[in-house]
C-alpha cells in the first residue's frame, strides 16, 4: 500500500521538471494524477507514458492565470476521479533581467503566473476540499522567496508572496483539515536553467552541485502525505545549503 493510495492529485506544471518527477513518484505511491500544463504535446505524451505503466493519469491543458480554465480543471478532475485530495501548485516562470530595464508588462506577467496563478489554483483547491472534509496543498515557492537575487525582482517578489500566502491560507483553513505548505527549491537541474549557467550555479551552492527534480519530488511527497500530518504553514527550503550562507 503506497503512501498516497487512492488519493487524487492535481499537479500544475506537470509535464516536465519537478512537476513530472513528482507525478512519477506520486503514481508509484498509489495516487491518481491529473497533469496540468500549457504544453499540450508534452502533457498528453507524459500522461500516456504513465498510463502505460498502469497508472491512472490524465492531462488537462490549463492556463493557471485564467479563472475559468482553473475552475474547469477541477470540474473535470472531479468528474473523472470523484474528488481532489492533493494539489501540487507548481506551475511558474522565471526571467533574469536588470530591474531598471524591466518592462512593466514583464513584471506583470511574472507576478501574474508566479503569484496570481498560485492563488487561483489554491482558491479552487480549497473550494473543492471544503466539500470533502479536507486535503493538502503544496505551493512551489523558491529559496528566492527568502533571499534576494540581482536581476530577479519580479520573480523574488512573487515567490516571497507565495511564502506568505502559504502561511495565510494554512492559518485560515487549519480547522477545516486543509494543510498548506510550500516547497522552496534551490538551483535544480531542469530545462529552465541554461547549460552555460549550470557550473556557476553549482559553485555558488555549498554542496557544489545542482539539485535533482527527483529530490524535490521526495520533499513534495513528504508534505503531501500523512508523514507531515502535523505540519502546515511551513516552507521547506531544499537548496543544497544556499540560504544557510
């Protein structure tokens, strides 16, 4: 019996990177997964790959900044699997740009996806979980929700917002048996990091390597499962020691 046996989990940004690694781990622990992403080709292919391993998995193309699309994702999930137990609120974007050259439209786009989108998914999660007696939400923030970084003002501001949004929602819904925690990754070896940057980022990390998506997935599993049953409002920093410096 897996740690997530018969749980239904929605994973945003689920077609690649940390989201995909988490989906693989979740299904190995008995969960039924709903992959949510904008990349329809990757999402459908990955869902088919999981089903070939006898997992219950579907893909729903969703723009997390669109209220109607987010609501429809939850509607389809309940129609397919009957409930929502776990939401890994993971979709996001990042861009490095000098702040004095940053167009307001770029700022808004980053904050819209990385903070507003996280709120919209969390709000819909809570609406559904209130109907069924509880659930677990894991928001993806960042170590840059705790420390600054030159050239990443919009990203840092949004991720700092996710950290405090997590605390606020956790307090608001603790008595309704809804736990809300956040994953704060460091530099992770995913396609979002350019090859030419990987060596420098490894050297900037005390452990002298990039994290792996599978390592983040294990942290998400801990927060999503009963292993963390007395944990809410927390932000788990998994960064190879970067923020300890």
